[in-house]
């Protein structure tokens, strides 16, 4: 077997998913087919690409180098495919959309439903990102469009942005949490004694963002803001949450807002897209996303 884009895609999937079985699931293949592809490539190249001795499939140094250069080839091939389709029809073969975790995903899916009803042939790939992960997906080429990318836009250009709206945050705890009874404003010394709940930045290349964490403080880290919100309602820790998400919880007595000495500033979230991308599918989404009612729906609280 000569080195192919398909074999590079298999290696990439194994590295990202952590196992041959998970990669097979993503690629819609049987595990034996994935194992065969890797083994055949290793035989042909005469090198070991994966260390299979541990619980997780780990790339060898040779495998890491192959994948590092191989991902450049995969990106180039994807870009070429997209360019060919755009030249032929003006509609992208696939549109990649990164959705920030402060955005109501239901509103995005409703928009996708309307898009599919027009049957233009473009496939959608929607990925959820946390903190700077939306910017990371855009500037690295993993996404063509980012919905809900937070402020602090990365340097370097290559993209255009449009503000969706402002997100206000408040420090919240369960009514059973000890901090609920502490005098206000809460100091950093007060907070240091208790666990903070954080959402992990999903950036792969940009420096990860953190917010509201104190050095040395115990931290429960979760995948996204939705999980963080649920953990705080359960009393597993404290931290800042979007005010619009918790307004009803405060009214119902499920959460208590506490004043703190060091407040978290409210911040804008943005639509952002690659300036060089001129496809009709991207333009369709930008046209609909800039509708005032749609933009308002993007910042609605998530439904349970």
C-alpha cells in the first residue's frame, strides 16, 4: 500500500479519538478494516506508527511526524475539493460550522433545518466548541463559520466578524453551598476554600482561555458551559454563569447569586467567518444569522 489520503485519515482519526475502535466508529468502518489499514501501512513503510502496549493507542515518534505532515496534506486535499465544487456550482460540498457553548444550539439546528429544506446539496458539519475553541477552529481551517466566538479575537486576520450580542455573567452557587451564607462581597480568600467549576477550552492550537480561577484552588473541569451550569445547580462547586441562563433558577430558589470583589466582565460574542470563503452556503447562513430575531434566539437560555 502506498501512502494515501485515506490511510492518513485513518491515522488522524485514531490519534484524535484515542483508539482503533473509536476511529472505526467515526469513519463508519469495522474495526478490523482500520487495523488492517494501519498494519499494511506500517509494513509498507517499514516503521511502527502506533505503540499498542497501553490502554490508549499512542503514536510513535515516526507516527507523530507522519501525522504532522499528513494533516497538512489532508487540509490541502479538503481545500482543493472545496474549491473544485465552488467553481463548478458555487455551493460548497461541505460547510463546517463551529458553535460556541454560550450559543443555544437549538436555534442553530432550526436554521440548519431551514437550510436543508432548500436542498442545495451542501453537507453541514456542526461542531461545538468552548471558550477560544471557536476562534481556534476558524483560524486553523477546521471551520468556515464560527457562531458565538467570544471576545479577544486572535491576531493574524483572515476572517471577518459581526457582533451577535453581549453576555452578562453572575457568580452563582446552590442555596445549600456554604458560600450562599457568606457575607458579601465574597473575597478571593473566601473563594479559595471552595471548589470552582470550570469549562475546558477546546482550542487545539491557540493558547487556552481560563476565567475566574484562582491559583491553587480546587477545580472541577467539565466539557462545556452547559455541564458547568448543571454541576453548580447540584452544589458541586461555584463560579460564573450567564445571567440569562440562571434567571429562572434564582427565581425558583435553585441558585443564589453572590456579589464578589472581582467581578467577571460581560462580553460580546461574535459571528466570524473566513474572508476568503465566498461559497453560497456560507452566504446563506450569514444572511439568515444577521436577522435580529435569529440573533436574539442564539443567546436564549438552553432548554433542559
